[in-house]
C-alpha cells in the first residue's frame, strides 16, 4: 500500500510538472508574438528600425525608442520568457530522464542558460534602462557612451539567450528522433530552430530569425507536454 501511495504521489507530481511546462510553453508563445509584432511592424513603422544591422547601432534612434511600447513590452516579455524557459526545461528534463539521462541534463542546462539570457535581456530593458537614464541625466556629457554601453550589454545577453535556445531546440530535436516521444516533423522543426542559434555565434543579427520559428515550436511543445499528463 505504501509503495502504491508513493507511486501515485510521484505520478501526481510529474503530471503537475508537465502541466506547468505546458503552460510555460504557451506563455512563451504569447511573448514571442509580442516580439514579432514589435520587430516586424511597430519598430520599423513607428520607430524607424528598418535595417537591423545598422539602425540598432544608431544611438539617436535607440534614445528615441526608450520607454516606447515596443521596447517596454518586449522588455517585460523577455523577463517572462526567461522564467518560463526554465520551467519548460524542468518538464522536458523530467520527460527524458529515464530513457536519456545525459540528454535530460543537457536539455535542462540549455533551458536554464537560455532562460538566464532572456531574463538578463529583460532586466537590461527595464530596470537597466532606468538605471542608465539616471546616469545619463547626471552625466549628460557621457549620454551617448552610456547608451552604447547598455546597448552592448543587452546585445551580448540577448545573443546568449538565442544561442542557448538553439542548443535547447537541437537537443529536443535529437531526443524527439531518438525516443519517438514527439512526432517526426517536430524533431526536424527543432533542428531548424537550432540554426538561428548557430548563426548567432558568428553574426548576432542572423540569429533574429528565431523569432519567426519559436512561437510554432513552443506552441507544439505546449500541446505535446499537455498530452503527457497521465
């Protein structure tokens, strides 16, 4: 009886984790849709960010965009994605732990590092921007220097998020093909999402293509993790 109780308790906890991971995946979808709206419409139309390779290095445009809808909503969304990515990683790691223990650990590590990258991006966007604003007001002669510094920090941590998201997607794709836990199309789509992370290691601008792929990937994960609930 005691063994049966422990087994039931374990399954209940596992199901709760899978539900949490599924919810986290759906939250990531919403946040990524916000990013896509900002990157594909609001920023180029209302803020003048047309050429990503040049305009995001123009400090006059950056200063003009501070506290705009796009920068503020994306900053909050980045923080939410950061926490959600870690919860999703926990669920994926638990799913893989019995059949692929090493892959399980690598999946969790990739999710945590990606989550930290997104979280730090959001911190740079909101409290970091407020802190930079204080410094710029007190040191107006260094206004552009401070903007360059904060932009550089944000770019580095955001690249960390994208690279590790690609690593996570690649590991999930490998696990999906190896275990048959997810449909075959999803495994190949995960490999496709890994590509922007790989490209970002050589050219961060090319990594932004993850924005189009990630909502589909996260939505599918949300569905499949929900189905794992016994």
